[in-house]
């Protein structure tokens, strides 16, 4: 046991190529920062200028596809067994996916992005009102449903194939309907290597920019004298150490607690700015902006600015960059969302992931962005818009115009610090999951390893000036991954079609109905109160006898069936083991139900001694809903088992169902 604790769970086919690529790219960006940055920038510009339509179409199709699934017949399918329940409360779930999905960026761009659009030359000829409206509209656009559709598609695909098809929580699993067993070959390793590198690059660059903002805030508060590299090293060492500790404690402890604290602190800050700022203007601008966003949704979704050459540079540097950025982050955020979403229905998953964070983002950006623009025009005399090239300082400069700047700045720094930690610790968990092919238990040193790697390379790139080049590299990788995501959508649709048909399959017409032969015995059963002991006797006498006769008959035909019993809750099941497909299981267990008080007190109804009664309920290996069999005779139970077995044989015999029924 001790030896097993010290061993590694890293998969060599994923970890070694991934680390070689990560170290290779980082070495180039550190040793040759300028040439590497120029080369990668040229590649990125070529993609953004000539292939921007790929991003536009892909992201828009992701939105349409998820909205379709939400309202389709597939919406009630659960991400897990049919009887599975969510592992986390709704608030904790939303807090965690929000912290992982937006994180530091929400603080960094809350004031910076609306002010940048407002001051951009592309809109400089417009009237002040139109400039403010455009700034809000495009901020909504970049932080709205489109961003969460990217995360949602990857998260939904991962959760569905992992919890429903029982495949590893890995990107390769999302393409199982298309690649089948090839996901376990070099193709699958290549997909996971891509996910590992993309996750590492995305987190590293984000943490680098987060350090800069924290440093700037601490300087604004007078805690640090300068924004030098030494202070940044101190910040990274302290925060990453805390993030490693949080990652080691697991999702249900450290990350959940930090996320709950963070979302609460963010709401407090937002409410403060709403009250202390131009409240009526903020509420009015949000209302107007929401209507503008909804009415312009399809126009801006497909707008490539091809008829307005003046705005093309802005389009490439903002909209296309954002779409590439969200796509490049999708493997990381999608994996994390999938880890915390087991038990949700597809409908509730999509509705929550698309709508709730989007609504919060729109409110957040209105409160901070609209306040900053109003303040810049009416009070600051353009001083805020002059700072658009110093994004990390804009939030702190804006808060100077509100009451209690010291308290509000401190709260901002606290939120950024926690966002920094939640991004780092969830990133550590996700990278370890990718590198180990979703190993359930990993040595502690592996999480420490990823944390040290993140801290060391982020600082190295920050000092050498290679952070910009690494960010550009991350944006370039978004192009091939957008194509992979389209295949993910096709694979998900194929899996859902098979899944739905499987559970909608009815029984054979040979099903044995009740006859009138035993009507007196059945009437006696119906009007008799059933306690736990009587139901146990029913299972022992009738169910076990039925299963035993079936077991003997199966044995005569060369099929080995076993009978299992469990004491709490008392149940008996018949199981037929298989090597290739899932096992066939038909079981009967004791189930309790509460009887209405009206029924207990009613005189002209069967006599109930108390408000709880019991009945024997079936359950199946594929977690379909069971039903009451208390009035079945032994032969009817045998017939019921056989009709389920016949259905099982028919479904597993069909080639179209092999990926759903295969072990």
C-alpha cells in the first residue's frame, strides 16, 4: 500500500509529449522573445484576417446547437444514471463554474473593456451616446451567451460521455461515437496532449496578467512601493502555495469554499458601486442595453464588419480575439464544469450555464462599465478614457471617484486574489486529470508539481517578456480546436439519439397482462395494509422462487445467472454477467411511501395503520425507472423478467447501439 501511495498515476503517452511541448514553447519564448512573438503574431494575424469566419460560424453554431438541445426531447436526459442526483448545491455549482469560467478577466476588463470600446477610433466619429451604447453592446456580446456556449458545449460533451457512457473524463471521450476504440490509440493521446498544453498555456498567461493587476492594486493602496519583479515573485509564491493547498483538499472543500466566498464578495462590491455610483443611470443603461443586446443578437453574431473597413482592426483585436480566447480556454473550463455537474439534466445544465452567468456578466459590466463611462464624461473630464492602455490600473482609478476608495480597492484586490487562487487550483486539478486519464486518486506530489510549474513558468515568462508570445500561441491553437468542437457537437448528437431510442424502446407484444383468474386474491392484496415484513415475505417467497426457477432454466441453456440479496434496503436481484456488453440485472427491492393523512382517516377505504406503507419495486442495471410488482404472481414475475431480457437482447444485438451498450 505504501508503495502505491508513492507511485505516479501519470499516463506516459499524454504527460511526456505534453511536457516536452510546453517546455519547448516556453524555452523559445524565453530565449528568443521578440522573434518568437513576431512569428506567432504574424501567424495569428493571418488567421484572424483570413479565417475569422471560422470563429464567427463556429461560436454561433455552438449557441444554436445548445439552445436546440435545451428545448428538445433530449433535454431531460441526465448527466449520469437516471437515478443520479447533483453532487453540489445549486449556489455552489454556479459559483464554481463561474469562478473557473470568468475569473480574473471579469475584474480586469470590468472597466477596461467598456472604456476601450468607448475610446476606440473605430467609433470616435459617433456621438457620445452612440459611443456609450456601442461600448455596452459589444461588451455584452463578448461576455454573454456566446462565451458560455463555448464552455457549455465542451462541458456538456465531457459530462455526458463520462457519466452516461462511463468513459474517462477526458476530451478523447467526446469523440467516441466517431472514433470508437481509436480513442484509446494515438488519436486519443493527441487530443489529450492538446488539451493539456492548451490548459497550461491559458492558465499561465491569465495568472501572469492577474499578478500584474494585483501588483498594481497593492501599489495603489500603498502596500507595495513599485510594480517590480521582486514583488510579483512574492505574490505568485504566496498565492500559488495557497492554491496548491486548496487543490489538495479537493473540489468539495477548498475550491467550493473559495468560490462561494468570491461570488459573495463580488456581489457586495457590485452592489456598493451600484449604490455609490450613478444608480438611476446604471439601471437605465442596463435595461436599455439588455434590449439592445437581444434585438441585435443575430446581427452582431454574424457581423464580420466586411463593409466597414475602418472597424476591421477593432473586430480582429476584440471579437475574433475573444472567440479564440474562449475556445482556447474551453478544454480547461469544460473539464472543470464537467467534474462538478454530475446528476444535472441536459436542460438544467444548458439553462444554468448559458443564462445565469451571462445575466450576471451583463449586470456586472453595466454596473462598472456604464458607471465608468458616465464618470469619465461628467466628472473625470476624459481622464479615465486616457488610461485605456493601462488596463490593470483602470479599475482602481475609477474607484477613486467613489466614496470609501480605500475599502473598495481592498475588496477588489481580495476578489482578484481569490479568483487567482480558484483559477490556479482548478487548473491544477484539471491538468492532473488530463495527464492521468482521469485517475480517481493521485499522489499529492503531482498536484504540487503542476502548481510549481505554473508559478515558475508564469514568472519566467513575465520577466523575459514572453507572456505575450505565449498568449498569442494560445490564440492560434483555438483554430484547430474550434473544428474539433464541431466534431464534438456531431458526436454528442449521435450519442443522444442512440441514448433516447434505448430508453424509449417498448416491450414486446408478448407481455403478459393480468387475467381475471386471480381477481379475489388481488382484491384482498389491494385493500390490505402492507408493512415492511409482509413485503419482505413477498420478496423471499415469490421473487426468490421466480428467480431460482429462471436461474435453473437459464443454466439448462448454457447461460449462467446469479442471484444476489442485500439486507439494507432488502432486495433480491437476478444478474447475468457479460464480458463485452453491460450486465443484465433485474431486481426487486423494498420501497416505502407516505400515505396521505386524508387516506388514513377515510372510513370507506382500506384500513391504514399509519402514514407509511411499503411495496416491492423493480430496478434494472441500466437505471431505468422501476415499478410496483406487489400484485404479480410468481409466473407473472418470471414473464416480466423475460420481457426485459428479450428487450435487452434485441437492443444489444443492434449494431447502432453498440457504443451505448458496450462495456
